[in-house]
C-alpha cells in the first residue's frame, strides 16, 4: 500500500456571501467581478448583486501565494 503525503494548496478562490433580499438565505459566489443577477438557492428568486473589485481579489491571491502561504507550517 502506497503512503500518500499531504498535498499543499494549488490555488486560492475567494468566496463572497450575498444575502437574498427576498428570503434572507445566504448565497455563496466565487469572486463575482461583474454586475449580474443571481438566483437564490433557497427561494429561486432572482436579485442583482454588486461586483467585487478584481484588483482586490488579485491582491489577496498574491499576498497568500495563491493559497500556499496559508499552509499551517506547524503541521509538518
């Protein structure tokens, strides 16, 4: 039996939570950088969202080494 070593993150995505104005359900979106309408996962109503700044998302990814710098070094 082969022993598989732990794998480090190979990427990073930022999720943003948008509350449905109709039912209050929290809807998770991955870095929505353009204005659009989304359908609530709970009530199925559509509502418009405000986009996030793409430069801010890129900055966080850069500062986190695209996820690698978030690794818990005490784990090793």
